[in-house]
């Protein structure tokens, strides 16, 4: 259940963002998470609701976008999308194992709606 720890980190970041007296209440927080982070969005959203927050964050909703896991073949250059992280890390085109992860490791707050 590392979602709770990660969500606590997000709340800590947001609390710093809203610390300034010029900013108002947060409506929505957009988060992008790559598949390699092994996040269950529902657990994270529940955690976000349950973690005590300041007044400005109380009503905020956490929107989570899961980004696919993509690998790029170092042999033929093809980019393949892996359906899940238990798949073998091999090129979908030439089956080479010499692949590099191009997407799937993200963990970013991409927007805050006030
Ligand atoms: Zn290939």
C-alpha cells in the first residue's frame, strides 16, 4: 500500500503550494502516473480524501491519469506499448531484448485548478 505514502507526499507538496496567502481553495489536482509506479488510482483517491488537509485543500479532488508503459527498441527503433508490467520487456516488432523504457515511470502533478 505505498499509495498512502505517495499520497502523503502529494498533500505535502500541495500544502506548500497553497501556503501563500494570495492563493485560494483548490478544486482539482491533476496527477500523471506511469504504469511502472504500480499505483491503484482508487486507493490513492481514497487516501487523498482521508489524509487531513488544510482548509484550502479540503474540497480538492484528485484526478489521476495513468500513462502507458512504452519501450523503444535499440535494435530496430520500434516503440511498443506493453499491456501490463508483467509482460516481457521485448520489442514487439523484432523481439529484441535490447529495449529502453520511454514512458511508464512518470509521477507528476501536472496541474492544479483553483
Ligand atoms: Zn525491435
